[in-house]
């Protein structure tokens, strides 16, 4: 699961531009993550200049 630390996030939107799945959006309340769209590629985590994004657990893929 991808999580954002809202206290660290600068709302710079750089991560949004990098996301190949368009899983990240930003509005007046801050950065939001669509966990269903996120594939945990970690591009946003590596890009974030203040380490506000973190992968906390892996998704379990099922064939159902």
C-alpha cells in the first residue's frame, strides 16, 4: 500500500506527473492515492524530494 505523510508533503505534484497509472491526484485537502489503481511501481517514492511517500505493504494478487 502506498501512503503519504501529509505533514511532509509539499503538494509539489511532481509525483502526479510521474505516475503511469494516474493513481495520484491533488486537491485543496492534499495528495490522494487511488489504492486500486496504484501498482506500487515506486516512481513517486523515488522522486519525492522530502520522502513523503512510502510503500508500507505489498498487495496480494489473486486470480479471483
